[in-house]
C-alpha cells in the first residue's frame, strides 16, 4: 500500500531502500524530501512512490554506512545513538518521531542529547552498533542478493561520506538562510567559509545541516 499522508520523520521505502522524510513541500510535484539512511544521500520523491515502515525493537539497518540494531535491553550511555520511537517532549524540548540523536549525558529518568533535549528512557530505542543474529534487517524492503562480506564492508566504509573541501551545506532552520562551504578539514573538525568550525558529526546531522552540492561538481 502506497503512502499518501506523508509526515516529517517517517521511515519509508523509496526505490527499495530505507529513507527518512525530512521535509514535505506540497507545492512541488516531487514534494517529499528524503534522506537515504544508508549513506545520508538526499533525494526527492512523490508520496505515491514511497511506502511507510514503522521501526521496532530488533530491527537492524545501516545509518551513515554503519550497521545498528534497535534494542531496549539496556539504557543508553554517553555517545550512544538513540532513535525516538515514543516522543513526549516537554515544553522546552524539540524532538519528533524517529529523530536520531546522540547522548551527551545520562540521568535516572532519561538522557540529555547533544541537541539539549531531555528524553525519557521509555521514549527511545537504543541503536546498538552491529547486527545480531536475531535482528530483522530493514535497510532494503526486498533484500538484494549480495555477498555478506561485501555488504558488511560497504556498511562500515564510513570515510566515503565525510565532508570534504567544496561541500556546501545549508542550515536546517526555517528561520535561517545560512549556506556555507567547507574550506578545510582537520581530523574530525570541519572549517566553514563563514569563519566557524563544527565537528564533522554535527555537520552530517540532517536535523541541523542539509548537504546541497559540492562546488567542484557544479
């Protein structure tokens, strides 16, 4: 069944691969803006071309060329990724269904993320690195026939997606028109054309920044 009521944050299949909806702009023919979770590639689609999927415990998928399995067997720890599956934000928090956030500190009732959101332990599934034998792979709707070793090698090839000089990013903020180019990279720090620098992890977070193009490819 195709999906016609599209909402930001939904996990969907497009061209057989798992994507996440990061924006819907009804005025355009290709109104649905997607991020392919496997490698964070951005694509456009129409509602009729996608199919919704609700992630659940023991699902495993590739996020930014690394494999994770969703689990609630333990609470998140600092630097873990969490997937928000049961959002109930307080008035000062801003997170939505299927937000992926990094834990910066842990408290008794929940965690604080790098986005300063306070998330209760019952609101998320932990993204545990790796794929266990009981997991349900969901990165493809119909899993392609490939060699398992080749598939694992591709999933762990993180360096291919790191920001490089000439990449142009736009601030993912409706109140900001900021668009900047990567002018330098030093280890995990990325230097931007406006004189600021950010961790590469932040620049690749689609909740904060959206890749536009590479200047050398224009």
